[in-house]
């Protein structure tokens, strides 16, 4: 499978200002040296606690935000690669056609004074997709593709339920035939009873349109259901990246182990030990030296306090990466 997006050393630092003269006194390192890749047609789940940098990373990936450093290579449908960080304005506009984002809150992501028709027509016009009649036909088809009636295009957002609105947002993201969609917790604001319905719809659309998803969530069971591979994020960094199956059956990073041990499973004989992490997540403005997880890690050894572990291929695997000094890597065995 072809790699559609490759990210190396990505950084997103936000300045912290203080005093009347707004002096920069530090940085919140929301994304700090992230490495990952996404294959065409797959769903890459991105999990971590709130504040770990998932949403910032998602926004960087669709260029809603300009990262402060690193590389992001995107492969266009014609096989050419573009470095998303060094694009001109026009190139960036062209690439944005291929990458879209769906946000968590369907209530705030639709403009209340615009009809659905107006909300869809704008991106279509911007990207010169057809004349007026053709655009109207496209909008009708898009609504049908998310199981809504075409004539709903003349309604306003307040006339729809939360689940319907999120389906509308998904349809709008599909407007200009994107290849890659970043879904930032798309169901976490919805009632549990309709979450599965929206997730299944997203799976159908992925099949039908050959989409690639980056699926952000804090809920591991949702991510497991949706993802082919999973990236676990902690304090601005990816600590583990692996196929969903081996992430769940053989997690290697102590943080992933702790997250997984906290998922309740409906088994009365569940004898798994729950790993309780001590302390809170440290501030991303002042992350711990060495391994960022060392202040909470039950397995911490001396070296962890000074030397940051790098994301490396785990020994004996083909695509399971982790960043932990205790894990034997392919390099160690060679
Ligand atoms: Fe824990 Fe050390 Fe591994 Fe970090 S490197 S996760 S502190 S054992
Ligand atoms: Mg978020």
C-alpha cells in the first residue's frame, strides 16, 4: 500500500505571552517531534488523553495551522509528492482540496444563518466544481450519500438533530472529492445511541469513495472499531504506532498498557490488572527531561530520566513502533 502522507519531526509550538509588553516567556509544545505515516485507504487512529496534542496535530495535517517545524510530505493522486510546509499559496489551495477535516462539535461547525445549500455551495464554487445546476445536483447527491433527503439542502442547521448535523458536516467534507479526511472526535459530542450509526456510515463512505482517514479519539474502543493502525500520543509525541491487532494484543509501551488496562471488558472472569498511573499529565510548556512519561511510568529506570527514547521498530515485527528504553528494537538485534 502506498504511503499518502509522511510526517517527520513535526512541531507545533504556541508562544506563551506575559506582561504588558507581551513578552514571549515560553512555548506550549503541543506537537513536538512527531513522526508517522499514513497509507492510502487505511484508517489511522490517533489516541491520547485530552491536551496531549491530538487536535493540534490534526489541524497541522490539513494545514489549518502552520506547523512551526518539521516535514509533511503528501502524495497527490498523480503520484507527485509535495512538502506541505513549503507550499506557495496556490499550491496549498490545490492540496487542500485533497485533505479535509470533520470536527467534534456539529453544533458549532455549521453557520446558523446559512442554509445547507449555501454551506455546501461555497466550497464547490471556490474549487470551480460545475455550474449552478450541476452544483445543486452534487449537493443533493452528497446529502443522499449520508442518508438525508436532497431537499434538506434548503433547511437551516437548527432544523436538524446532532446526529443529522454531523452527517451534514461529513457530507460537506466530501464536497470536493478529498482523499484524506482528518476526523477529530467526530462522534464524541453525540448521544451514545447514534454514535454507532455515524461510525458505520463513515466506514461505508470510506469504502465507497476510497477515503483515507485519520481518526482522532480519546475513546479506545471507538478507535479499535474504526482503525487499521493506531498511534498513541503522550505530551505532544507519538509513543507507539502499530496495527490495531498487535496494539491491543501486545502493547509495548507502558503508557499504552495503562490505557488498555483501563478499558472495561464485559467478561465476569476478567482478571486483568488495572494499571493506575500516578500523578497528572505534566504541562506541555515544561515537559519532563528524558522520557516524557517517566514521571508516571511504573517501569521507569535511571536512563529514562535523562535520555529521551526514540520511536523505533520493535524487534521481530514489521510495523510495530514504540519509544521506550525497555523494548528491544530491530536495531538492537542486528
Ligand atoms: Fe517508562 Fe522508561 Fe519506557 Fe519511558 S522509556 S516508558 S519511563 S520504561
Ligand atoms: Mg481535541
